[in-house]
C-alpha cells in the first residue's frame, strides 16, 4: 500500500489541521458538568486533612497522635512511620519526604501528619489534637544567604561530584556550559557591562487546588482519581512509595484545572493511599489555597550575574552568566535549564554559563512552564537591552544581528537545525506595534526567548466503530484543548470530518506508559502517535478493501476517507469509504483499530519575541500594560485558537511574574502571602488584549511540522516588561517583581 | 451539633438541604446537593470560581453560609442553559476558545451573565472590571473578554 | 456553632447580650467567613443581620442619609440620592473586593472589622459620618473614627452593635472623593487610602474640609492639618502641595508585604492631592 | 569513533576535556562507552542526560544511530512544565 510512514515533515495541503473547530469538552465545561479533581465522591468516603509544620526548619522529636485517633469519627492517622523508607532511589525518597516529613520539617507548611475522618469538621478538630514536639532550627530562605559560609544547613552530604570543595552544604550541584574564550571576547568589546539581577519565586497559580480520591482494599488493589498532568507518573511514583506493583494501581485523571508544570509530581496522592490502606475506606483529600501556596511547588527564585561585551555596532563579543537558583528544600532547581537556555537565542563565539543548585527552607520547587528559562532570559535580555540602548542602537536590530539561525552552534552545545527566531524578529520589526508612537512616561520593551520542548513515551489507540466513526484513546491529561487537536490530526489523516472523531483520555489500565503532559510535548508527541495510529488503521482498512475486491493489498491506496484501487486496478472498483469498510469489519477479520507506541524524539526547539508598551506613574511607581504582542514560531498551528491561547496565557503569567507575583517570607521563615489576596496574579482589568502573530517554520521531526508551543511564551515577558518599564521610568530595574514600591524607589534614586 | 434545615430554590427548583451552621453555601451546593459546577479555587472570595447569584445578585458562594440561603433564590452554572439550548455566553465561550482548562469557566459565565443583565452594552473596560474578581490563569483573559463582548452584541441584536 | 437570624434589632441585641461565648455579627460576611476559613475565628455563634428589614434600607435622615448596617456596597452604588450626595463614600465602599464581594459587603461591617486599610472608613471619616450604636442600654451615636481602636479592635461594648451609618446633610458646592493605591487594578487591599471631603464658597474658596488617611497607622486617621491646608484656599497647586506635605507628615505606616514605609508616606501625599482635585471638581470648583 | 561534547562542569571527570572520543554507533554504545572510559561520569549518567545528535535532542532511545561524523552533545536531562 502506498503510505509514507516517515515521520519527517512534508509540505501538504491541510483540510482539518489549521482550522478553528469546537473542542469536544466545551459543552461540559460551560455547563458545569465537567468533573475536576474535587468533584468526585465515593460511597463510604472519608475526608482527610493534613497537619503542617508551623516552622521553617525544625527537628521533629516526636508526634503523639493518640488523642486524635481517639476522637469519635476519626478512622485513621498517618505519619511518616506509616511509609516504608526508600533507600535506593533519592529522587523518589525526596518526593516521599516532601509528601510527609521525616526527621525534620524543612519549610513552613511541610506535611507532618494526616487524619481521615467521617467529616471535614472532625478531621480538622483531630488535627488540633496531634501533639508534635519540634526542636526549632535556624532557617534560610534566600538563595545568596544559603550559599554563605555558616548558613543554616538543610542536609549534609547531598552535594554531587560537580560541586567544588569548601562550598556551603546547601550547594548541591554545579553546571557549566559554553564555548570559546570569554576574556578574549570581552577584550574586543567597546563596552562591557556587569549586572546582578534577582527574581522572586512565583507559583504556577492554577485555579484548581490539588485533589484526589483514593481507594485501596485489603487485597492490595487500588484506584486513584486525581487532577494531574500525568496519571502514569502518579501511578509509578505512588506505587514506588507504597511498595505496590504498578499494575495494581489504576489511576484515572480528572479534568485538570490548570497545571503549568505544578502538577507534574505528587503531594497528596501517596498520603490518601496510605490512609485508604489503613482504613479500608475511600479517602478524599482537597487542598486549600493556602496549602497550595505553602506546600506545593513554586518555581525557583534566582540571583544572576551577567557580563556581556558588545561592539558599538551591536556585535556581542562575549557573554557570561552565573546563575544561582534555590529550588526549595530538595535538590533539583531548574538551574541547568536556565544555564542552557540563557544565551540560546544568540550566535556567540564566546559564551559561558555557570549554574548553582541551592537548597533553602522553602517548599520543594516543581516545574513551571519552561522551567528555569524565564529568569535567565530576564537577566540576559535586560543586559543586552541596556547595551543596545547605551550605543543608541535599535534593540530589535541588535538582536537580529546576533540571532541564532540554522547552523548556529547553540550556547548549550549542539548546532541548530531550521529555527524560527529570525522570523519572529523580522515579524516584530515589520509589525505596526513597533512603529506606533509612545506618550510621556511610556516605554517599549522587546525580548527574545527560547525553549527546548521534548517528546517522551506515548501511546495512542484509535478504534473504528461499527458505524464508521472513530475514537482515539490517549494517555495525556488535556490541559489546554489537546483532545480537539488529536481529533483534528486523526480526522486529517483519515480524511474524514473532525466531528466524526472523539478523543478521550484513558486511565492507566487502558494504555501503556505515557510521559507527563509537560515539555510542550503533547501536540508534538501524542499528535505524532495519533497520526501513526491513523496510518495503521488505514493500512488495515486498505487490506480489508483489498480482500473485498480480491486484489493485492499493496494495490490499494487511501484517499479522502476511502480506500481506492490503485495502479493497474485503478477504476476497476468503486472506492470503499471508511464507513463501508467498518460495516463489513466483522466479515473481513473483525474489529479495526490502529495503535502506536513510541518514544518520539526530535521535538523542535522554539523561539519567541515579545513586544510590550508600558506606562509608569511617576508619582506612585504603578505600571500599566498598554499594549502587548507575541511573535512565536509554532511549527504548524494545529488549532490556531489554542496556539494563540498558549501565547496569551504564557505572556500574562510572565507579566504577573514581572510586576506583582512573589513569595514573601518573613524573618521567621513563614510565608506571608499564602492566598490569592496577596499572591497577586493578574486580573482582567490589569490587561489589554494580547495580540499574537503565529509564525510557522515547520519542525522537520514531525509529519505535520508541529513544534511544542506551550512553554516558550513565558520566557520573554519578564525581560520584555522590564525593558519597557526601564525605558518608561528612565532607570534600569534589576529586581523582580517590579512592584510599585520598587519602581518608585528606583525613580527616586535617579 | 444539630444540622439546620434549609428550604430554598436552586435554579428555580424547590430544594431542601441540611447543613452545619458554619458550612458555606458552596460546600452545601457541592457536598449536600451534588452540584459541583461551582468550584472552590480559594475559599476566601479572591478567585470567583464559586460565583452564584442569590436573589439575582452575584456573590461568591464561599463567602456565604448555607444557612443564609433560607428562602432565597440561588442561581448556579447548572441553571444557565435552558434544556439543550446553551446561553449565548456559553456558546460564545466555546466559539472563541475562551477556556483552556475550564476550572474558572463556570464562575466567569455566571459573573458575565450578571454583567450583561445589568449592563447589556458594556465597554471592554467595564467588562474587565466587572470580571476582575474571576481569576483565570490559562487564557490571559483575551479570548474571555472577546467572547463576552460578542455575546453581549448578539444578545442586544436578538432583543 | 449556632446560626441565629433575628428579624428585629431588639432581638439581635438581646441575643448578642445573652450569649456568653464568642458571638459574631454577620452582615456581608466577606471578612467573617474569610476569618473562619483561615482559622482566625471560630465563633460559638453567628448572628445574621440581613433578616432585619430595617437594616437593609437606605433612608433620608435629617437632610442626610441613614444607611442600614446590612446594606451592601452594590445597593449603595444603585442608590441615586446617596451617590449624588456622597460620591466619595459610595466609590470607597464600591472598591471593597470584587463585584461578587460588592453583592454582600457593608460599610458597617467594613468599619467593625477594624482594619486600618478598610476602604470605606477613610471616606466615612472624611464625610463626618456617625455610627448609630444599639446596645442593651439603649442607642448612642458615635463618630465613625471613634469606632476602631486598633487593628481588629473596636470601642463597642459587649452586646452593642451598629445598626446604621448616618451620613450628614450635604450642602451646596460640597463633595468628596476617595482614592486608594493598590498594586493591581482590583482585588487588593489598600496600600494607602485617602479621602477628601470639602465645601467651596461661591467664588471657589474652600470653606470646610476633612481629610482622612487609611493604611498608614493602626487606625484610619483624620488629619486636621491636611484640612487646614485646604481651608481658605482655592485648592490650587500651592494648597495641594501643602495638603500632600501634611498627609505625608501625618502618615506613620509600617513596612509589610503590601508596601514600605517610604512608599506609603510618599503616596499618602500623592493620593491626597489627586483626591482633593476630584472632590473640588465634583463640588463645582474650577479645574 | 565519535566526538562527544560534554558540558564544562563534567570535565573534572574526563581529565579536563570537554570533547572526548568514544567508539559508538548507537546512543546506547555511546552512554556505555562514556561510563566505561570515564567512571566519574557515572553519577551524572545515572541521574539522567539528554543527547543532541546532529541538532536533535534524544532522551532515551538506545538504538538511535550515530554516524562517525555526527555532532554529539551531552545535555542535562530535559524536563518541562
């Protein structure tokens, strides 16, 4: 049969891909029927709540749960003693320790015990009866302070082999990337600037708090319902923590109310399973917003030194950055991605980054949209902007002059294939936004950003129903419209209308392993597997048609939703449509399905350029976003509305990070703003419309040219807003967030 | 602790429930009545995901006791469509892709409906301020505002 | 917890006086329920005031307005007479929280919550509003600024409640304005708030003024020196500079998660100028 | 033999070289070869790496072919949000 199975991109005319169809989960979500994490109940269900450390750092000398256990209505209490220790896997051991503290509480909000009871009121009363004897220890929450000699130490002996002797035990890893000779490059510059930038930790801020419902029986089988970006990850992690076989734990992903990386690990799920195991009852857990902010995973805070040399015509001669990220109380801040991505948009002869992973008494960081990249881009793009403006050069022209393109040796090592940075910069330069006049106290900022994207384990099963419609089962929670995209790609490949395909997210018992919905991978990797599943189904359908016609299989081709006799048989039989083949499936060998299991590699990297106008109130330091335009390469926009949505959502999260969002710790190490009142995410009235320009530079590694789009959009805005505000204020801002007191203080220091 | 018996109306249906004195209307709707369309995003009136109307007035159901519902008329997202006819706002939210994850959508729709009942021809700025108490983390609000403005226009033309 | 829903003020007062435990009044509930949710309050009883019809009304009184303790911000904003007389008080109340919160929150509740950053309180203070306090020993009338005694504490005696806020008669060429500074455009607690109420004579000279600041001291401040900077002037730039200086001098704020001392001191003056200009314009003064 | 570029902080484990030569025709042979020749790299290889081969990034696929003249770059293991 004449199918091209190569995964390589080919130019083609699309019929469904690229249109703006309605999403399959739309009606459920606008009518309140869609079921999210907290919307599930079970007969005989108990409610569990968590007791959390009121100290930033404390040794847990003892926990007395007897009074709580004796309270009528309480069915079970768990502490760390209810979990087996994990000795052979530091990664999972840290996750367990984060879900339930062991010897020490490492941050304000760290879980120390949990109670399952027959009502919320009883569970909460029981928490007050648990007596924890703490020995309060000195704490540290700032990344630079944690690196100093004599800083309070969280763990001893966790530093890996890359950390030089003599550093604080809080420094756990060192990364170095780059090439060339920095000093030699700097010597050729007409100006070298050295700046230090700081960013505060921000939270993904998904509106749905974590929630789960666990049910485990004495036979060791368990079911778990939860809101997560990856239920296969939840299964594997919980099985490891609970000492279960993965096959005995079935996890069903609820609709997910936002994640942005924050739901790529577990917090409640092992605790709910342990309580269910102990009580033999279903156990439901739902976090409050304050628990979400205190005890789930914000991203890292950072402190970054940048040294860049530039000639007066805008050529960067050398670029160096040293990045210090604290990722909370455990190893794993995303400093390596910050270090790899910091200078990725530029073609540099001499470039070097050094990254330090540091622990502090803060919650264990979790991934947040392009983890580690936005703060690095903020520092680098601020310094480049300052140099360009210092020479009186057009900041877009300077970026174009130094832009990475096909054949550029990336700052993190490899040579770029076809990439879209230049296209985004040219689109920005040609856009009316760039030429629009600015008023008094207004400024315009631009910045570039980069993200890797990746693939990962993926399974898709595509079934042809007896009436000739199509169902697609995939294993990745749909966080921004991916079921629509999968249905579109299946319809495109099969040559049938979008409306005849329905995609569902299957539980962990129904498909093989699937990587988490992260790394902007779903439209790329699951899309690829969907296309391959459809191709497998087409092959089978061509075979069935060949049987009916009594000709050879390879004399049949698939076109426009039907099998056609090809070659010398062309025209000898009328085409058999998908519907007609489905109708005789039982007579030709049984049900028809296609499936594809793979670990697609080769996701294309992606670039964006953002442009923003702001106005600064010179008397109060308040910043208003006046106009915002995103230029980003999407490879191929499968559903343009959702591509635009990713651009807009990422930009606005970045605006929040730049202006008002921050983790505020008191001197006591306690989080001061554990609520949406003072953790200030942007509201509708803070913003203008967010304009978008989609560039399509096909990814050669995907049959339709798709690149991940979800993460890159949060990389440039911190810097773009900072460059804009700095121009409007007439003074350079080097710390995020640029909250009004900071801007006013900078204005007064002019 | 004895529960309080409440007689009320939810989306026009006569409804009774028992609740604790300190239980919020949101918890009563979700846990007593199984109406999980209103969501808890914060529990402190900062996110609007639990928006409902009480005697026609937009409120956060997390900031009201269930006991206060006695004799009131409660309106929730579950009552927004009429049978199989989606409200114009619901249709426009789907058409404009004004939702990504959808957790804030019920609250935004209830709030937007209340806006258009009071201000059938809002400016973009009025819509943005009216909806400022409804947090959305996915969309950056752009497509939400477009959907609301488009629905407003359609509803004006239809009336 | 007990939930009580009296239908008369007398019932409410006797329930409040009779209760031996931690008994809280529920008007809009937009502070009380947050406190309960955050484990900052665990009352034994809650008395809901919204079933008392008299407390849900806005009535004329002595040329001014009596606003019942259970009247919501949204209802105030829909009352044309009140908006015409006291636009600053109404706009301040309408800044409390979201549209949803507006459907519930009340001026009396905002006052009794006794937050130094309460939006409606500076406006009430500048307006010269009084609280009508009802208790076991009868009714008394207390200037609004004497109700809060510090963050979260009030001068109300055991068994007392505020059943109405009374805004005085508004004379000719008089108006008021309230501005607050917040980091976002909505949904934040005031970092600084400032209300200005003033009266002009026929040639535009300020004959009376009251200026009040929020979030710059443990309680909302009435700043007579700031008012003095306006009285006798045409509320011109010189007067406005003096007003700003007086406000900044009166501000005694703290550093916290919402703002710094320097910021609050400076912005108190900035807001005072801006609010005074708005009040002047509303009172019919020349731009 | 393929030339493998490793990142700077691992050079201490490879006699201060940032480019090393390994006899490998697939990704698996490359990883095994690195661990065999430079045991100091093992902890990092156990923690996980990604490998860019001719500009495309691979995480796991052992039998990805590597040509002698391929550009091969070791990267920190990629993850996303």
